[in-house]
């Protein structure tokens, strides 16, 4: 495992890997590996669906809950935390300084809790429908890939406004050429897995999400933070699953 990939896996998941020195340059170079880590997460989730389908063939709702719980466990709830903080900051309103202060508060307020609940419910509902109609395994591979690809696109296109930490290293030291190559390969992979028509719908809908997210980040903060990036991942994953329900599930009935 390369150093960049090891750092990406270590940050984005709770999978056991050998310790790697997280110097800023290496951390920045790890950004290009994020879509591949998404594929690893998706493969684990798809494997869980196959296993649970053997033991619980007539219980798609239970399977969906267990798989989403595994999803949270594998990622350590990293992006859900960012979603909660982002929702709290949006609810608080105010100027840039107030929003940044709310984002730094480790406590989750009512808006943050509601955002987490709604996203998890949407994931469970979408996955239940896909398990019943077909297409769940493909959707589970694609959703984490798109979520982490959105992270890459966000750091390529949006200034990072909080000094210090991993986010600053990602923003300052990433390899733009490698990141763009990774995104291009991701597009090809999604097209192969889901088919050109489905891939087009998923990519366009998430591109619209990215533009909307970036517009809000620039307006409210003048750029992004790690919390806003985490919220982008969660909403992108959810949007992808819902898109698969709309496009992929009817096609395999």
C-alpha cells in the first residue's frame, strides 16, 4: 500500500492499517486516493448485502438498517459530524465569525441532530427500495465513490478557510494532475458499473450539488472547512442512493 493510499484509508475509515507519518505533503498527496477509498468502502458494504441476503432474504428493511449501521461504523461517523456542525451553523446564521465559531463547537445542536436523522433515514429508505427492486449492490459501491470524489472536487475548486489541521494540508499540497486523473477514472468506472445513462444522471445531479454547496460556502464563509466538506460527502451519498432508486431500480425490475 502506497503512503498516500494508507493515509487516505487511515483518515476516511476505521480499518486497521499500519501507522504512517502524516506529514503535510504526504497528507495533501493522499487526496487523489479518496475515490479509491470510497470504492473500498462500497465493496465492503456490497459484501455485507450479499452476506445478509443469505441469512435474511425476506427482510430488506432489516438488511438496510444493518448495512447503514456498518457504513457509519466503517467511516467512524466522520462526515456525519461535519453534517451536524454544518446544519447547526446554517441554523445559527449570523456573520462569518459566528458561523465559524458554531462549526468549531463539538456539541451537536437540534439542527445537527435532525440533519443526521434525516440523512440516515433517507439512506435506509433508499437502500430498502433498492434491495426490493434490485440494484442495491451497484448503488452501494457507487455512492461512497461519488461522496469521496466530491471531496476531491471541492478541494480542487474551493479555497480552504481554516488554518491548521489536515484540511489545510489537503488544500495546499494536493497533486492537481493526480486528482484530476482520479476523477476521470472514477467517471469511467461509474459508467461501467451503472451504465452510461445512469452514470450521466448521477454525475449531473452531484455536479449540481457541488455547485450549490460551493456557492453557499463562498457566500457564508469565503471558502470551505472540513465540516462543510463532510456535509458534502453525506448529502452526495444520499443523493446518489436516491438517484439510483429513481433510475437504476426501475431498470432492473
